[in-house]
């Protein structure tokens, strides 16, 4: 996962898993420590790696939504969140989908909106189950409203401004999002000509 991430991850209880979904997962967030602490949990950083050996086809949606498009305002997001129970809240209109490439990886810090795509993915992550689903409909599946508020403290349920505060806003609207989070493989030793 790279030296930069390893120095962070090695301090926390970790686990890893493979997930191999046929379709895309809903756009969601894993809370940062400050918000996770309010519900007696830890923030949850993740990383995604797409093993070449396990990805002979892309399934239904080999793209992952990450973050928010630059220029998105908190008012835009607030409107989508308030529309959660009215059908498709169209939150992915505010996000960007990146084509997934076997042999590459992404750093997904807590506070970043993401909707994992359909490549088989190796996912090291902090041992925490903190999250909130911000997308109301994915494919033909309706996401239950209780998952929007899943890890909000009881006094914050119904407070859409709190859901925006859970985000790392600047990281989500970063115009160089891919440059800061996408990782290509690097040789373990210098390549010879």
C-alpha cells in the first residue's frame, strides 16, 4: 500500500478482505475519528487494490465513484441528502467515476465519499464498521434510510448539516483527487535496461 500509507496503517488494528461485487455499491462515507468517537467507534481508512490475477473481466460497473466534483457546494450536497427518501437522490451526479484498472490501487481515507465498483478488490482497512450510506438508490435497489443515519449520534439524526460535517470537504472536492489518491505499481528494485 505504499510507504506513505503504511506508516499510518501500522498503528491501528487492521483486517483485510476481498470483495467481488457484480455491480457498484452505494456512495457512502466512513467517518473520521472525531465523528466515529461520538458513537464509540474508530474512523475507518481503507485502500483498494485490484489484483491482475483475479480480474479477468469487469463485471457490471468497473468504475468507482470517489469524492465530489470540484465546484460542488455544500448546498448541492444538502439538497441530495434531503431528497434521500424521495427516490433516487442523484448524488452520483455530484461525484466522479474513475475507471478501475487491474494492478493499481486507491487510498481511501476516512471522510471521502466512495462507491466501490465491480472489480475484485483486495481491501486492507482499519478494524471498524463505521459508515453512512449517502446514495438512496443504486441500480434497482433502494437503500434504507436508517443506513443514512447508521452511525450518527441519536441527537444528530435528522441533522443533514451534521452529515456534511462528517465529510473531509476539502479532500472530497480536491481538483487533483486522482493525483493524491491513485497508485500505480512501483518496482521493488531499480529496473535494468
